[in-house]
C-alpha cells in the first residue's frame, strides 16, 4: 500500500518550520521531498540598506546557534576588500569564540539526537554539560547567543588573564566529561542499534550532491575550510580533521565526537598562546572601496560563504549568504530512501539542520 | 589566506567551465546572483580551487544553460533559488514547485 506522508511545516516535533513529504510503501520510504521558506526573512535584502557596522548586528541574527560565525565571515569579506590586516590577538579571540561555539553546537546536536532515539537521560546529561560552555561564553561576552564579539578590524572585547584561566579550567573539566560521553556513544548498544547502517550516504552521492562539513566527512570526504583555505590564524594551530567512511548516522555522531576533541585542542592552544597587543584596528566606520570577495568559514555544520559586493558607498551593494544546510539538505531524500518512517526524524536531524540559517 | 579571482565569461562558456571543473574534482561552492546598477542580471559561478575562489561571472543573460546535469542538486538548488529571486531562467532545469518563495508569488519579483 502506498502513502504520501506530509511532515510539517508546523509539527509538534519540529523546532523550526520545514515541510517534508515522504512517499512510502508500507513502512519503507521510497522517495522524499523537502521544502523551505516558511520563515524567510529577506536578510540579504535588508543588508543592502545597512552600513557595514549595522550589518554585523543584522547577520548575527541569521542563526541562534552559530551566531558568531555570521559576523565573523562577513567581517572577513569586508576586511579583504579593504585590505585590512587584523591584529593577531584579535584573530585568536575570533578563533576561541568560533571553537567554543562549535563545542556548544555539537553538544546541542548530540542532545537532540539522543532525545530522538529515546535516550532522554543522556540528552539531559549532555545539555547539562553544555551549560559549562554557555556559562563561559556568557562570561566573556555577556550573552548566551549573539555574542557581538566581532567588529570590522578585529574583536570587540578582550579576553583577560582571569578569563583565560577560567576557559582552561572549563576545557579541563569538559575533557573529563567528554571522555565519559564519548565512551557511551562508542559502546552503547541502544545508540548503535538505532544509528548503525541507518540513513547511509555514500561517498559518491555526497560528492555529487555537494555535501559539506561533518556530514561530508562522515561519508569519507576530507574537506574542512580551516585546513583547505586557512584564515584568522587557523594555520597556527595543530589539529586533525576526523574523516570516516561509513556514511551512516553513527558515523555522523562519531565524526562530531572526535571533532569536539579537536576543537578543545584549538581553544587550549589559542588561549595559552594568546599574543599580546591590540585586539582590533580601532576602525569606527570603515570606508570600503569598490570591490567584491567571497569569504568562507567552517561553521559547526559545514562551509559558510558570504559573497559581498561593495560599490564604494556606505552600504552593501549585494550580500549573498550561503549556509551549510542549503548544501546538505539536498542529500536528505537520498538518505531516507529504503529506511523506515520511524527513522525519518533521526535521519533528517543527522545533518544537524538549521532552517533558520537556510531561511535567511 | 583566502583568495578570490573573478573572470567574466559569456553564457556559452558556462557548461564547458563547469565540465572542466568537475573533471578536475573541484567543488562548486555556490552560484550567486544579483541585479547590477544597469538592471542586468549577474550570475556568478564560484568554484573552490585550493585556497582560492574562482568566480566566473555572466552578465546580462535572462536565459542561461543549467549546470545541474554536471553538478546535480549542488547546482540545481541555487539555480532554483535564483529563478525565484531574480528574472532569470535556467534552460533544462527540472523544477517541481517553489523552493523558497510562496507559489502565489509572481515570477521574477522576489
């Protein structure tokens, strides 16, 4: 018996509006389609009426989880057009916040994944541990999201010695907690039964469909903007890019678990070796010459690109933001095929989707 | 250090460049589009070549060939997005409904 099962756009189990249609035969999904745009805010258009400082505030509101990544990437585009050289200390502070953001974003996703597979005690434990990262971010910036740590020409706020000590203490605590969580993820039978060989995306499909970030790395593609095209002093730090070849939901979990450790390594190096000097260039309102640039940043979900065109005026002539979920979402129907309806929620969630970013 | 290189091409070169890039194993980072000050459509095909973005820009086309047969959905989705947002059509692009904008929105008025 064939059925078409609509999920969303407004559905109790969805945090954000997305519409998926599952074409099923019995319990098995034969094909699927996804639709967006239920929360499209036209941020790219609004950016054309904002100056370069106002746009930092605007693009920070694209996403509530990786909010630091947007002004970071936007600022890189402006600075490249304007030929600005950012002070080393400012670059390191940007990296510290970006990696702290990756930590809490991955833990948020681990929690949601556990909740979906019905492992609620683990979900609560992970989100409890995540609070350690949120507390540090709040202490550095004053906010749990929208940290406003970026300005054109560097970082807006400094990280003093006291905060450095607190970050290092937090990383030490987190490292112990993470080892326990890692063991559970790698050895628990319930997690393995729900995720092994579920929602498989082959390397060929991932390459063909243009998957990015941890989603692509779980399918055997070695891609990471931090290594391919280093920026903001990422080449100063020693870290590995975990790549797995299974391409199933478990591989996506494990890639993120391993990536979490690498992020802790980066934060530790950046905090310990934080250079002395200015944190920014002291630019109040940048004069951006005629030009264009595409800046890229490896956000927790993959590659984010900002294409900025300046006509030499006070506002952005065109700002085009393309987010990792826009690149990863086309893979969803291919992963769903042949799986059961009960696994569809987990498979969609396994790309760590952010529809708020996609409906920018 | 990230780099950016722009080349202006005409619409007959789009498919050849995409095929060559695909053959070399280059990733299509994104297709961007906008309307310039003269009111002409500008579509920029951006590929990753090591640490550089190579952008191939087509100015003034209203009907462009699709590269979705080369880069599959990685190209089809941005092409669908720009069909909805600016007055440009991609020849050969298979479309099933709107991706972002409501179905009731008029063509090319996004």
